[in-house]
């Protein structure tokens, strides 16, 4: 598979997975781990956790795609 096509697929998948993980992270109750009134700290935490989880899931999916392409070509 073309490296440019893989890079484009990876970028598109990242934003799709980021939207899904951000929506999922909003379901978690993080306010019990913070002091009262620490809204921006909670927001930053949810954003960074979503980015980290998206990156890890994306790398796992991309490794599966690359391995399967190498096996079948």
C-alpha cells in the first residue's frame, strides 16, 4: 500500500477515533477527583486523556492494517 495513502488513512482515523473517545470520556465522572471549582483542570484532563487514548487505539489499528497488508501482498 502506498505510504501516502496510509498516512492519509491514519490522519482520518485519528480524528474519527478522537471524536469517539472524547464522547466516551465525557461519560466518565471526573469531578470527584478534583477540587470544587477546578473546571478548566477537568477539561484539560479529559482532553489529554482523549488524545492519549485515541493515539493508542490508532496505533493498534494501524499496526493491524500494516501487518495484514504485508501478509496478503
